[in-house]
């Protein structure tokens, strides 16, 4: 019997290990204190976990910005699984490396074995394209997210921001990142 609409393909090497998935879930929920505590009790040499842990430690005031930025250069080892790329994308966005965040979100989405799209990656691509002023591209992703149950409301809010870019000035997070992006030469692309 053919079941339409189900297209599963499991590729364990792209899913990351349990530790990566835990840190990914915590970073997605912005549980920075939990990440910092977990990392302090169980350090890891995984580059993606190290990056998200460093950001958590910085966010919690335990390290300085310079220490956070050391070791954030992209490496193949830090981008070896979908959760790792999602975590790296989160950290890059938070520190103002918008195009690197965008690249990792895109790579995470394109790394999905069955070629489906990730709503989480689309969400990040909307954010990065909004920040970089690529409003037409952001609208393309917003249109896709408007057809989802979980992201519809957020996508509608983002559509209003994209259609009226002057409103971004009222959004503390995106406006601050847009100022950083516009004032910094893009050294990565």
C-alpha cells in the first residue's frame, strides 16, 4: 500500500549524537543558563557544542566577548550534522555574523537527506534576509511558512515587517543586528 505524503529517509550520520541534540534543543529555546551549567559540569570537545556553550557563558556574563569570538571560525568538523549547523547558525546570528548564520541555516536545510525543507531553517533564513535587506527573498520563505501550522502566526508578523521595513527600527533584536550588519564589511562572501 502506498501512503502518500510520507517520505522518510533516516541518515544517522547527519542527525548528530544525543549530546548534540540536547544542546541544540536548549539553544533553540534560548536556555543559556542551562547550557552554561551543563557545559561547566560536562565539558565537550565538539566544536558546535563548544560554540553554543561559549555563547551561553558569554550571555550569562561568565566570559568576555573576546573569549567568545575566539574559535568561532567555521570548520568542517563543526558542520558535520544538522543539529551542529543549527547551533552554529544560532551562535553566528547572536554575535552578528549574519551571512555565516544564513549559510549554516541553508546548509542544515539542504543537508536533510530526503530533500524536504526545514521550517526551522526557513525561519532563520527569513530572519537573516530581513536583517540583510533582502526582502524579496524573505517574502519567498515567509510564504512557505504561512502554510505551516506552527509558524503561520510568526510568518504573518514577519510579512508585516518585510512589507514595511521602517518598522524594523521598532524591533530591538532585528534592528540592532541590522545596524551591525550595515556597519560591518562582509568578510565571508
